[in-house]
C-alpha cells in the first residue's frame, strides 16, 4: 500500500499534463488502450504499417479527440509516451526501427511467447522490457498491462472487483505517469520494483495460455491488492 501511495503522490506532484501518446500497433490491445487514453485528455496517434487501412481508420474514428494514424516511425517523433502494442517476439526489431526514443516513456504490454512442442514458453533470456531498454537506453521503459486480456482493460468490473496492474521500471517518475493512466482507466497500479522484475511478470501469462491451448480447464486470473 505504501508503494502505491508513493507512486500516486509523485504523480500528484507533477504538473497537469496532456501527453501525445504513440501507440505502435492497431490490434486488440491498441484498440483497448487508445480510446481509454484519449478519454483522459491525451492525444493519441497510432503507428501502423498501413495507416490508411479501413480498420485502422475505423479505430481512429472510434478513438476520437483528434486521434490520427501514421507510420510507426513517424508516430513516435513528437510523442511523450510510446506504447508497444505489438507481437511479443517482434519488440526488439520494432524498437530498433523506431529511431531515437531518448527521453520518452515506453510502455511495454507484451509477452514474449514461442511454441515449444505442444506448449508455449518464455521466448527470451531476460524479458521484453529489458530488451526494449537495451535498444533504447535513453528511454524510460515501464512494464504494464501484460497480465490481463484486452476485455478486462476496458471493462475491469467483469472481474468482480478491483484489478491491479503490476508495474516494473527503473524510473519512479515514469512509473508515476503510467500509474496515473492506469487509475484513469479504473484499474489499480502496483509497483513491483525495478525493470529486471519484468521477466517474472511476463511469465504469468504462460500458465494461463497453456491451460487454454492444452484442453485443460480454462480460467482467468486477476491480481488484486491485499490489505496487510
């Protein structure tokens, strides 16, 4: 509880802000987060390989509030925050392709998963968040939003109670900014420490998805803060 209070106090101490948020990708996660961020007063620009595609333009229209779409590299140019809503095993290559990300906050909602026989396994030696940080050393990477599906992002009440979003990152200020976005969505940020802890957060999805694809009993799980 003290960590959450510290995060929110730091967020409250920051000046009022309306950021330009570049969301790289236009799939389910991008479509969940973009309209939520726009509703909080931020300007959203989607980075797409095909920004004129009909489905992308429909997402822009649904997002509203001056949302736009452009190429991935153009989307990040004037962005304060970059969200990598892309396939998990592509984040390293995509981060390198985006150009200079110095000073930006990068939100990483991905999970690096590859097939190994009949199951899925963690596909990198460390974590996607750490790969992103190595590719963009002057950026501030925050792991967030990777422990829940996109439906819960936009409708947390479906879980039957508060949903905590674990954050990992080395910048307290960056985590505070991301925490403010999370609170604005009706979710509950919880600080899990430095970026190196992202590897454990990424592993959480593997148990969930393997049960689904194996034919064993399907389930959902939600992190929820406990009172000591």
